[in-house]
C-alpha cells in the first residue's frame, strides 16, 4: 500500500485566492507524488489546455517534470491534453503515456456550432517529442498499488454522456460515449482508495464502483477531480450526492467540470469533508 500521496493541482479553471501568482485556465492537470517505503513515483494526470499555463504553474510550484515516471491522459479532450508537447520537452527522456486507444479518435462538440475538441497533436508529434504511447482498454499498473483504470464500466442509468459530444466511426458522425475516460486509483495504507478523476465522463459513481471492483477494496478514502456534473439536472446531482454519502469518503475535492450547482450541493452535504479545488491547491494524504 502507498504510505503518502501529494496532489498538486497544476491547471484548473478557477483562480486560487490564496495564490494570485498561479494562473487559471479551463482544463485540468494534476501531479501525483506517491511514496511507498523508500520508493517515490511521480505521475502527471493530464496537461491542461496550453503549455504556457502548465509550465508557468509548475515553475511557481517547484515542479520538475524531469522526475516524471509516467503521464496518464484521462481522455482525449483538448483541455486535458493541450500542454502535452511542452511538458514532454521538459521531461527530456522517453516517457510512458498511458491512454485508452479511443482517446486518439477525432472528437467534436456541437454547441452551438461544431468545434474541434480532441487532442491537438498527432501521434507522430507526440512520439517525436519522446512520448511512448501505451494504449490500453484495461487496467494499467503504474506503480505498487497505483493504477489507471482503463475503460470504466457504465452500470447505472443516471450517468450518461451528453449528446453534444461527437466522434467519427466508419465515416459517420456518431455520439461519442467517451469510453476513453479513465481515472487514477491509489490504495492508501490504512485508509482506503484515493480516486483521482479527470472529467469523470463515465460518471463519478461508475468510476468509484469500478475502482472498488478492480482493486477488490470497498473502502473509499477520498475522491478528487472533475465530476462532470456541470450539465446534470437536479435529479442526477442529488442521486450522486446520496451515493457518495453512502460511500462515506473522508475527503472530497471537486473542481473543473463539476459545475456550480453540484459544488454548492456537495458543500452543503459534506461540510468540512469537502474542498473546492483550485489551480495551485496542494493536497496531502
């Protein structure tokens, strides 16, 4: 089990009132530092929208990307992948990039008009900068008791991907179910599972339940990241809150695509257990 975990939020949509020198940007990037005995691992989950922001914040937060052991892309949207090439330039060595193969598909959003929403780089560009793409639909082991979930099972009727997300299959525009959505799972010694999401397009509850399934552990210690409830109706938000309450995590840190209504409801329900995460936030477990 993992003895200590530190999460540094390098990119997030909202300004941190306590750290005005940190830039905000639509998107997400989280640096995970984990320690087991004397072994340390550094994993970057997502890279935000632009290299400019993630590099600025990394400098201000004393982050050295050359220490990275792996990069995990939670899914193939631009606001989670746009800073990738600039991060790779700082890594200065071949590095594993773990992602679902569907993350490389063309992705579009139609609201109110069509716009590109996918990874803004080609596979060739990523590889030319030292990224070694490890494409996996299944669970990916990253270190002792740390995993990327791979494709998350969808097991409830509430958590559905909005129709505005599109991709192309067999030369046809089709609804993108975002099967590439994945999360990080860390088994924290004596506490339970720490689940770190990018956008939770698969649903934050589906993600938690899948984390429990793949690890065989039922205890949820903490859930941190985007919950993608920004477009959810009140029924889905309330259902999510009640199921989270049953899971009884000691800590919930929500951000990015969670949405103001859901943030307000989570704060009401969980009180001191809840924190609204910003760019520059540092969390220790």
